[in-house]
């Protein structure tokens, strides 16, 4: 079979996200022409050898080795979201989830500039993903006209993919808001809203300007899943599939298939308390479907949550260490610092977390206390890994604001800074305005030090419409939001509002994220220019580029990156 010359299939246990390169060895056929070797008779290896089409089932893993000449640059476009391409090893790790059936023309471009002139080659192979997993669709049971939109009430009856086998057949409520103005030519964004523990089904923030999905979760698994032996106690072979998250994704897929005009490049998820935790946990598994997320009073790790009792009710006792549907301990799966370190596509998701230092239910440990898996807290991992983030905290408790100080005091990104899955955005780190979250002091039995109220990456913005992402050039217009100005409310409290009122410039490090075409090799040297500032920078081990110490002002200035 000729396909075996260029692709090695790794059949794996079910999973909705591919492993990062290096998680498992990928067998390849020794005859595949991938090393650029030569012989006395054959001459130089071809720049790009022939490739055959590939067919997979949903949730079937494959590693494709691109047969390109050694030392040449390789660029891949058109693969399903969530695919991981590792250029140094020429491997394309595919794992289409249960909503990604269809046909994908994948383009491979190869460039070799080492000779007397550039040599290029291009080829396209077709990935076909068969629709092999078909959960039951929801049923519309109610319809209500809103201002410029329609609200649909749904019932979703589960099977043994959307629920543990012993609980299959349960019915879950959901609501969907569909804007009247949405069309294929003018698609509108979609937001998913996850309710808190004991909360009612919402509308997901839907309106005449955006689709909304409000799923339901009547039990407290924090929007993750339940072990496979329920309603009985877990046995030795029990697993914890992410049933709750599958139901969310199934609803997203159903809305996209049923109603015209969903912009899949602008899908966000948010929630408060259990819903905020669920937003983070959903991103850990399915973040490649998201443009961004917002977690209010939610946790970022099951291991430092203080809520082991509620998890054990659905995951089994902690000491059992039950695996999830991929084979990883479910307790380790839902740790954001671990997931960010191990999952390349997750570092391209933009996170906003908003937490209370005095929260007794979802304790502040998840922000500033190191995870036992990584020895790194969420606030530190976001900075070290150069992830797009806005981390907020103040002295509120759980669902209770500080007296005289309103929630969400920190303002929003300006309209110009649209987060889209198909456009790069700047991940800001080490801003001169950054504040330090309090840390746990064991002797005091309290969170101390740092700033009692504060934020990371406040006021920093960009102009999405003017972003340029080409093979040889990346442009990101950056600025500090100053309008409308924030207002002082009391001594010791941050200003309330959207715009910065202090001295400029603000200095910050910038890492382009969600780059599609201006992909860099680890160790590659890039040139950069930002107004009167300029210099060179070397891409890190994952190919990410961080430009240090940019001086941002109130008017947009474009950061320009080019290849040396």
C-alpha cells in the first residue's frame, strides 16, 4: 500500500485532542523519503515526494510524516482545528473529534533557499474524516420570539457517548438564541454560557447580535464528566469520559448544522463558579474550537481547588486515580498549568480569569499556589509560557462583591481588539502595569503579600483588522486603551473603567499567538521593528517569538516581524 511510505497510523484510545509532539513515538516506514539523503546514482532527494490521500474515522489518531527534503522549510495549511504540526520532525498529528467529519484539502508548501536561488514545491492531499460517531440530536420543544432573535428550548436525550452507559437515556435541557440577522455572508459570533452549581439554564449571552447556547449540568462534576460505572461504585476498569463537555460540543455542532450564519472563528465560552471552572476545563479538551474564554470565580485546577469532595462524587475516590477516556488520570487532566505546558494549541487560546482572594468555595489557591504536577501556579505559567491572558483578583468572597466596589471593575478590551480563531493576537507578559497576586502563607494561614486587588495585562490592546500574517511578515498594531478613562473610587482600590489615565508609555513583552502563516522554527532568528525600537529575537523551543520591552502609547504602532 503506497500510503505506508509516508503516513504512520497510530490507533489510539478515544480522545478529542492530539498529543503534543513527543508524547508518543510515531512509527515510520524506513523507505519513506523524508531524510533528504543522497546516493551516488540518485542525486539529491526530491524537494517534496508524492503523497496519497488519507481517510480516518472520527476519534482515530494518525501521524503524517511530510516527505520533504531535509533542511527545507515546510508549511502546512488546511488541517482540522486541533491538529499539531511539528516542523522539525515533519510530523502532522491528527485526531479529529466527533464533530469534525468532512473533507479537508491539506496543502503542503516546501521552500529550500540554500542553493543558488529558491526552490519551491507544493502539493495537496485530501483528508476525509468519516462520520462514525452520531449522538442523538436535541429536539426543539419550545420557541419564543425575542427582539431581533429567536429563543429555542431544547431537550437532549443522551446515549452512551454523551453519558455513562448506566445513565444513558437521561434528558438534559438547553436553550439556544438565534439572531435573525445571521447569514452565511454575514456570520455572527457565538457564545456558550455555563451556569453555576444549582443554577438554571441560561441563554448563553445570545442576542440579536450573537448566537447563544445555554447547556445544563444538574450535578456538580464542574462540567467535566462522570465515571463509567455509575450508578454503581467504580470498578477496577472504570474510566471518566468527558460526557458533559461532549454534550456542550454536540450542541455547538448541532447549532452550526441547523442554523445559518454561525461564525466558527468567534466562539467563546464563559461562566461563573462551577460554570467558570467548566469554561477552563472545556478549553483544556476542546480549546481549538474557541476564540477565547472567560472564567469568573472559577478554578483552573482540580488539584488545588479545595473541592475534592465534589469531584470524588463523580470521578471516584482520589486514591483510585481513575483514567479519563484517553488514559490520563482525570485529576491530572484538569490542571491548566500542566495542560498549557503539554498542549501546543492550548497556548493559542486567550484566557480571562477573575477571582476573589477571600473566596471560601473556589479558593484563591488555583491562581497563585503551585500545582503539585508542575510546581507552577496559573498566574506564573501564563507568564512563563507567554499565553494570552487577563488575570484579575480582588478581596471579594464567592459571589459577593466588596462593599462599595463593583464586580468587573477592570473594564473590557476595546472593540478593535477582536479575538478570532483565524487571526493572530498579541500575548502580553511582564507589563510595567502588572500587579502581583497574593500568595498563601502557611504560617499566617492566609493569602498575604502582593497586591490585594489587581490585574495582569490591563489596558493593553491591539487592532485585529490591521493584523498581517504572511509567510515572510507579521504585523501587529499595538496600543494602550485610554478611552473612556477609568475613574477613581477610593484610596487603595484600582480605578474603575476601561481606559488608562497614568503616564505613558507602558512597557511590555509581546508574543504573537495563533499565527497561521508566519510560523517559525525553533532557534530561528527574526528581525523586529516597533516605531523607533528595533532588534533581533530568536524563536524559542516551540517556535514562538517574544519581543521584549516594547513601549506602547495611546495611538496604535505596528510591531513588524520579518525573517532574517
